[in-house]
C-alpha cells in the first residue's frame, strides 16, 4: 500500500516552505518597487547627460511687460524653468506655490535661480495675463509667453509633451467665446539650468517645498 508522503512530511518542513512562499510574496513587490525607484533615478541621470539629444537650448519669448526675452537675459544666473498654463486647475498652481515656498527655505548665503514659468497656451496666455498669474505666487517668478511657433520651439527643445483635450460638452469651439473649453495635459518637471543655459538637474514637480529646497541647494553658488 502506497504511503501518503505529503501527510508524512514533518511540520518543520511545511513551515519552512510557508516561510519561503511568504518571503517570495514580500520580496517580489519590494524588488519591483526598488527597481522603479532605481529606474526613475537612472532616467533622470540619463536625461541630464544625454549628448545626442540635449535638453534645453536658446529661446525667444515675451515677458509680462511685452518685452522680447531670450536666454541671454539670464546669462550668468541659474534659472528654474517650469512649463504649464494659467488655466490649469491643479498641478500648475500647486507647483508654482511649491517653488515659491521652497525659495523661502533656501540658504540665505546661496544665490537663488531665476524662476521662469513658460506657458504652453499662448492662445489664451497673453503677456499681461501671465504676469498677473505668476505674481499671485511670487514676485520673483517671471512669466513668459510668445507666439505659437515660439512656444512650440522651446517646448521641443526641453522635450516637453502636451496634449489639448476639448471639453466634450462644449464641442470644438476655439473662438474667443469658447477659449475656456479645453485643457492641456502636459509633462510636469522643473528644469534647473546653469548660467550658460545648460541643464544641471531635473526635479520632480510633485515634491514638497522642503524637498525642492534640499534638491536645489547643492547646485547653488554662494553669494
């Protein structure tokens, strides 16, 4: 008569098997999460050191006083650049508020980067509009707009992705009366550029003010 080997297996062996199974259940998600973090760090490093397709470049835009503005205006000064638009309901105001608060946490002996807010919505964001918008968060933030071609060029240089979504209840009305009926889904990161307009770091826009301040500080020159 054949013996039931599973029934005869020692309890300790079954417990060991259970522990190994439990470890696998715990270890696999942990390794996946660790891999994602490592991938995110690796991606940021890759973006910051790519030579074939560099991030950033010369730009010609318009400030809130309707003056032409190029990267030469900030020569010798670091800039912290964010792309968004004034009709954004969530991530853009949150990011600008975060930057404004982060600047209050930077060491006083370090020179602050010039914060720039570049619109992805030149159709609605006229110079006076973007000036009023940025001043709500901080007088330090410089709002920049331009023609559609100018905005497209700078967004391409910084590898910014965006997509216009029309409100289905409003149809496809892009006239003056219907300008508020679309949103722009866009990538959301902070670009730290050095005094020669070269990329130094990419910061996630969803960080806390303290985290942004900590990330910026090592790059800042002493006054």
